[in-house]
C-alpha cells in the first residue's frame, strides 16, 4: 500500500536538494542542475558536461559542486540561471579527480566538501582556506552553529578558526560512517549508516533506540533529515524512506512497494511547506507529510477498485471488485481478505449492530473477519430500513426489490416484491411506503407497495427529469434528491414531482459534471463530486439554506470510478474515499492552505515561424512589430498532490474580461497589433484566490512605416510631391503651349518649305530643261563637229585625188583642213562645252576611278551623252569595233560586274 501523498518524476540520480525564496526546488542531478517551479522542469547542464553532486541555495545564489569544479548560479534578467566558477581562482590547488559532494553554509562562509578536503570560501573577501585532513573527509555536517566532519578511522571533528578539532574518537564513530548529525538540547544526535542512532553528550556516546533499528541495519541508511515537527526522515539504499517520531517510533515506512518510485534514497529535503522531497537513484518523489489527504494505493492489485467502506467495532471494512477486506482502524497492518466474499462488493451498511454487505452474489452479514451469505437469489445493490418496521430491510437487487426480515435474532430473506423487475441500484422508501427507483437507462420510477411489501400494482415512470449516465437518487434531510447531468432535483412531497434545486445544481455549471452520485454521511452532510472539486452541503443552523463547502481536489487526482464514487465517514472529521486502485483519507478539519504567490516565470517572443527567445522579466518589454508573438509562463510554487492551482489572466489592450479559470500555466498571444499592453495573471489555490496578481507590461512597437517620424516624412514627402506635381503641371502646360507655338511655327515653316520645294522643283525643272537644252546643244554641236570633220575629211580626200604634187595652193588647203579636223582641238572644245553642261562629272569619275586615261574620260563623256558606239566612232576617228573594245576595257578598269550596264552606271555618277 502507498502512504505517499504526492509523487513527481524526474529521471537519473539526484544527490542533493535545496530551495530558494520563491519556493523553487533545485536538484543536484546526473545531467546537471535541475530546477522545478511547481509547474515546469528546467535542466541546466553542468560545467564541462560533468555530474553535479551537491547544491545549496544561499540568498540569491545557487551554489553547486561537481567534478573538479564548484561555483554558483545566478538568475539573469530573462529569469534563467547563469553559472560562475569559483574554483577557477584556485584551479592549481584542486586535486586531480576531486569531486565535491557537499555544500555547507556558515555565516559569511560557504564550504565545499570533497572526499579529500574542505574548501572554505569567504564571500566577503573572495579568499579561500583549505582544511585537508590526513585521512580525507567522509562527510561534513552543519549543526548547532558549528561545522562537523568525519574522517576515516579517526572520528568526528569540528572546524574551529579554520582548523580541524577532534570532538570524539569513540570506536563507534571510527567504525561506522556517519550519515548526519542533528543538534539536541544536551549535545548531538548522530545517525550512522549501519548501526542506528547515537547521542553524543560531552564525551559520552549512547545508543538512541528506535523501532526501526533492526530493519535499518540491513537497509543501509544513505541520507537523513530532521523535520520541523521533530520527526526523523531516513533514506535507505534498499528499503525506501522511514519516518520516525522524535521518540523513535515508526510513523511511516514508504518503499517502492508502498508508493515510492525507487527504493534507493540518495537525498532528503524538507521544503518550506513541510513536504519531504526524496532524491532517488532514478527519479524524485515528494511526500506531503503534513497533508490532510493521505493516499493508500494498492500496486499489487489485491485490493482492487474500492466501491464501499465502513468502520464498525474498531474495524475498517473495504469492499472492492475483489471482495471484502478488513483491518484494525489504527494499525499499519495489511488488509485481510474475508473468506467467501470473492467478487464485487457494491455496498456496506451498518444496521442493528451488524454490517450488511451488498454483493454480486447477494447479501452477506459480516461478523468480525467472517461473512455469512443470507440471500443469494440475485446481486444486491444496497439496503435501506423500512419506515416504522425495525425488523424489516428493503434491498435493491439486480432484478427488482426484496425484503429481509429479522426472525429469532437472525436476518433472513423474506420475499421479493412482485410487479417490479428492473435493476434497483438507487432507491428510497417514503413514510407512506412509496418507493422511488432510479434506473440509469429508463429514468425514475415511483411504485406503491402494499402494506405487507409483497407486491405492487404497477408503477409510474417520470418523463422529467430525464434519465442520464451516472445518475443517482438519495434521501437527505428527509427529502429525496435526484442528480444527473441536467442538474439536481428535489421531490415535492405534495405534488410528487421533482423540482430543480438551484443551489445544488450550481455545482454542475461550467461543464463541471462528471457524475451525479449523491452520498449522505453519518453527520447528515450530502457529498457530490465534480470535475475539479469535491462538494459537501450541510444544513445551516440559522436558516433553511444549505451551507456549501468546496474541497479543491479534482476527479483526475481522486481517480474514482465515475458513477461509483464513495465516501465514508470513519471519524468525526476524517473521511475515506475509494479509488480505482485503493483509497485515500481526508481530514476536513485540517483543510487549511497557505496563501502562496503567483509568479511569472518566463516570457518569450518570436517572429512568425522563427524560434522563441527569452526577454527581461524585471523591466517593461519593448518589442519590434515583427516580434508580436509572445508566450508567458507562470506558476504557483506549491507541491500538494491533491490540490491543483488554477489561473486566470487578462491582457489589457487586447481583451476586456478575465479569462476562464484553467490549470494551464502558459498562454500564447499571436500577431498582436502595435500598442501598449499589460498582462495580469492571478491564481486560485484550494478554491481561494491568492492575494497577489503578477503583472507584466510591454509595448509592441509600430512598424517603421507607421511611426511618428515616418508620418512626418510622409507629410513632408506629400508637400514636396505636391510642389513638384504642381510645378510639373505648370511645366507641362508651358511645354504644351510652347509645343503648340512650335507646331504652328513648324507648320508655317513646312508651308514655306513646301513653297520653296515647289519653287525649287520649278527651278530644278528649269535647270533640267536647261541641261537638256545644253545637252541637246552639245549633242548637236558634237554632231555638227562630227559632220564637219567628216565633210572636211571627204574634201581632203577629194583634194588629194585631184591635186598635183606641186600644186602649192591645194597643199595649203589640205593643211588648213588638217588643222580644222584636229582631234585634240575637237576634244578641247567638246570638253569645255561638256563641263559647262554637266559640271564636275569628269572630276567625279576620275576620283572614283583614278586609273582612267584621258581617252577613257572622253569615252565616259560621250557615254554620259548617251551616244551609241556608231556615233562615238567618228569622234575618235576609229571604227565601231574599236569603240566596243574601248568600252570593254573601260568596264574592266571600273571593275563593273557583268550584270551592271556601263552606260547606266555612268549616268548614275
């Protein structure tokens, strides 16, 4: 059976535990420094990837010791711890392979203990002093404003003025390893690993006997702690935790078979709320020693799911799906199974100084640790006394209702009530023998039995209220109540109708319904279970109103079977509540809770689709417009297993009302608009709103293009743009005006040019006519000259034929003719006329073809006049054939292609 009230898990070996002013817990863990704030775990890797062996919170610093290194951690602006090494100052003095297993605090000094030496660090001066015993240090202790340590085979020493002073070299202290030293009024109480506890008063060492001495010798005590109430907590290597009273009596033994996650307890620590933390070989457990709630969990499955319980004659009876069990109420002994009751126990009912058991096999009467079956015809759900008939009991069975009767001092089955055969798990009988039965799938029945309770002449089925899952029916304050998801209804005795009770029904609002099971205890309180609370109502002494009380234990932690919740009053203020794997007890008089504070633990922002980064918790945040996704985490650093903290937040500037209460300890706001925001979070613990409200203010800046400077720039740009646009328009219209003027001028110029062109055309035509006339004249002259030369040549030939050799006059005429038909003179005359008609043609053709001879130029001139070869021949005084040869040679010199005509080319030059 488990006796732990709360358990938390965190892997790896946990060597030492400490706590800061915010109630955060720190564990020296194999992977580093492990921080727990009540909601989230945070692991800080050890320096140089080593194992942290010790941790101690002193003020705002978390000191740790590990392999060849020790120092402290401090929280930065973003709330994260950052490490600073102290051992670097004396690195050359640290021994090779030295590990620091313990940290102690005394006034201004912090002591780091390895297995070889103790390093004393002065926080004021920053200097070190080293205590180095010859035989090393097994363990060190802080007790009674003094620092003690044990040395192998030498005994117990005290540090005075920075030096070791022997306190006791008793053989016991030299032989057995000391686990811890506790101050007592007369001296010291010493806990050893294998030989129990001793008191050291003066020089006298005496045994301190406890009930666990024999068990502890074989369990090997590894850690111990004195608790605030004077009790001792002892952690063993192989048998879990023993909690002893100040007199040495065993209060609890918590092992792996009884709820502890691991039997090897490396460290123990009592926090500020008197919770006992156990650092295990693999995990961490928290034991709520002072909790009003104590759980008893059956890990073996022998007990099973508890459906019913009762205390009678100093015996606690537990009915489960495995059968009926019992044990003495105040003993730590295991439950004893009652023979013959194997199977499902549905109810336990004390009547006529007897315990009646409603069972899957019928009805049993329990006497001490034995049980006798008195009815086996059908499974029995529950039993109720018949009004005004002490010797009759009405029982609800799987197939209707039946009657038990007491005859000759013995209870026996009498009869089944005929006419009603439905399962009767929940029923109540009124004074007039009207019986009300609640059936989960058919609703509520009302039947009237005859006076002898032998039969019923039919029954009435209620249409309202409707049937419902996990519905139930019970009698409270002499009134019958029915509960299901739609609310809780009270029977009106006059109208025989059920009317909704607003006070009781309010507990099922806001989706709180899990089960309609109603239970009335011996003190006339009615109990109900909802999603997040256990409720009980009692009659007010000063009014008819019911007084409501709320216990903030959620159904997820109570782990009861829905619809089969059960609670039994086992003493004036202590109640037993059955669960699916055992039960837990609740003392309602001890339900007082500390007023904790809610803290904002972490704030992170990020751009869309980028990783988060932490921001300063202490100052107002200022985030870029792109960093408008913000995640805030918060917590109430409390460690009660059965009480959950609930949170409610408000983001001023984003929402107008507080959110709904939720167990979720983080909230994310995405795509916040630019503006100023104030985040507020408050917490509710044990159904009480905590006094403080955690507040964080931040600003999401406008994008640069929406800042005041940007708007000023936009304004200036608008003015500038307006100026330039106006100027542009003015220039445009000026240009348009100038363009129109220019176009008009251009049109006038074009008109003038057109007129000039027309005039030029006329002139060109005139010139062309003049050229043509001159060409005609030149051609005529040329032809005339040609004709003249031909004529003179004919005359010359005739004169030669008729003349005599000595005729001087004829010879003179012939000479005159020769002079007039000179080719050179004819060409000279022709050239002058040709140049006058076609100015500079011969120069142009000569520039294009420098190799042309004068005869070639002459031929070009004739061809320019478009003369044929026949017409050209007389001008050269050669044959037509010779002219063709000249033309051919001229083409060659001009390098004309075959397809280009010579005359056409010359005409285009």
